[in-house]
C-alpha cells in the first residue's frame, strides 16, 4: 500500500481525472448541444472536483447537471458495480416553480472512460 493512500496498492495506477473542458464536452453531449449556464466550478490539487451547470427548457422547467468526484474508495470491490466509479454526473430536474421532482445518474467516469447508463 502507498503511504499517501493506504487503500491503493503501490503497483496500481492512480486515476487521471477529466479536465474542465472534457467535462464541459460531456455536458454538451448529454444536453445535446443546448446552451447552458455554469453555476459553480471548484478545483482541488487533482483538478476539477465539482462542476455544475443548468439549462432552462422551453416549458420553464430546468435541468441541472452536477459533476463530482467520488469521496470514497471507488475501487472497493465490496461496492455494488454502480458505486465503482471515480466521478459521476447526475441530473436534477426542476419544475417551473423551482421544485426538484426527479434525478438520475447520467454518466460515470473510471479509468479515463465515460459510461452513459441507459
């Protein structure tokens, strides 16, 4: 195990996280190139840790996308497959009064690849 992170084996490659432009490209794919407003971007020593955007739909409803790094050991084999990702993007849906009414995971990131659950 490495001294910096006792849960990571020394011969294991550390995750390389996507940069802001790569995440923005995924947002554009998910939102089918609709224009969006950036709400918040925060970074740490490893890059972007939170990135949130929103779009307003024609009917006045909004969709918010939230990229976030996992805050747990995502390589823990005891986790369900749906939890073994280093970062994810979740969508939250708001009605025209601003009340959230639904949400879902729309993309997961691991080992340099994005997966889009159906």
